[in-house]
């Protein structure tokens, strides 16, 4: 009996060793063909430009072409579903963002499970969100805005780039923590939302930066606070939401790289190491800064933990807002 048990354990150990050797040997031949980076947004946005900054450097270090494919639509789920159902070999990557963590709560059903069908590779960057008010709004501080909303329930409204987007749900988090109500008005993208703010159609909005910065700098809109734990280097005199009286408010718009779930760990390790080196390059740092984004690197394991926390955080905002997408 002891001999039988020993032989079973030995057999299992040999199987595991064989699998590990096979995975390692296979990874040494990675990549064997063109690597595709799927962007779940139209060309020109922050995530698209980020992918185009990283792609040539990744091609250089991997020794294979790296191409960008834009697959927008259905709240980013079309492109994500494509990646989730691709071969788990590391040849199809995806630019992940806050929307990737929002989808599990926003949609009644998804054709994929983000926790199982996607594999985090690396978190590479983040941007702060700006709380911006337009000429219609008299508030000059976050406290004044929240106090007005509490004293005048339902009088304030806010714009977003769409129902269930991070710009929408960031405002919902503010409503939860500030204990006030405000009417949500969704627009088709941050550009139309910003135009509505400047025309006085809405009172405030949250924006990741590129759309609102020119208006802030021109004095046509007022920046009340930034949403990250530290102040923005672009506006060092503007307080954070935490400094403005919202002690639990720490929100950023993040960008990461994911691949298909089940991809061999040696391949993920290779990609993580290469991305770590790429985002440390001075030219990449400078290109990120032009987007208003800072390098924010975390490896696969830490990114997976962060992604799980983001799923839970946005689930609270989705439930509170009642947002739902079909």
C-alpha cells in the first residue's frame, strides 16, 4: 500500500514537472507570430494613444510585429469578449481600464467572466479625474457644491460620458460620500458632456483631463478638486477630494495590459518584465505626461489584487446609482 501511494505521488510529481518544463520551453519560443493589442475604444482616446506609445517598444523587445486593433462598442465588452475567447498564448493582449472592472456589475450577464477569462499582466499608468464646474455654478469649493446640493435636493445635475462609465460612477461615489442627490445626464462621450457644462446645461462633471484642461486653463470652467490621493502637478494649488472633506475619496482612471485567461505563467512573466522596462524609458514617461497620465506600474499579481478591489468598489456605485446596461 505504501509502495502504491509512493508511486502515485511520484507520478503526479513527474506530471507537474513535465508540465512546468513544457510551459517553460514553450514560453522560450514566445512570441511566435504577430502580437495584437485590442483597444476597446475608438482611435484617439487616452487608452488608444497609450497602446500606440507602448506598441513599438514592445515590438522591439519581443522581436515580432505588434499591431493595434480598435474594437469599440457595447461599453467595451465587444473587444473584451474577443480577448477572453482568444487562444491563451499571449499573442492577443488588451488595454484594460476602469470599464473592465465596472462591466461585471453594470451588465446583467456577460459572455465572459473577467476574473477567469482575463489574465492581468501589468498596470502601467493612471490619471486623476477632475471635478469641474461651469459658468452656471456658483460654488467655488467642493464643500460649497455639496452643501448646496444637500440644501436643494435634486436641483443640481451633472454630466457624464455615458451611463455606467467611470465619469458617471465617480459622481455617484461623491453623492454617496457627500450624502446628497443630483440628477445624472449622460452624453455620448466626454466632448459633448464638456460642451454641456460650458453652455450651462449642467452644473458639474468629472473628467480624466484632456477634454477639460483647455477650458480650465482658459478660465471658462473651474476646477474644484482632483480625485487622487495626491495633487496634480498640472494644478498644484487645487486640493484633492480628501483634502476637500471627502476622506475616503481616492479614484483614478487606470490603464493596464491584460491577456486571455489560462495563458502560461512564463509568458505573462515575460510580458510583465518587458512592460516594466518600457514604461521606465524617458521617452515613454514624457509621452504619458503629455496625456496627463503618470507611470503607475504594478506586476501581474499586484494588478490582479487591484483589479479585484476595483470590481468591488465600482459595484457599490453601480448598485447605488441603479445603472444597468443590456
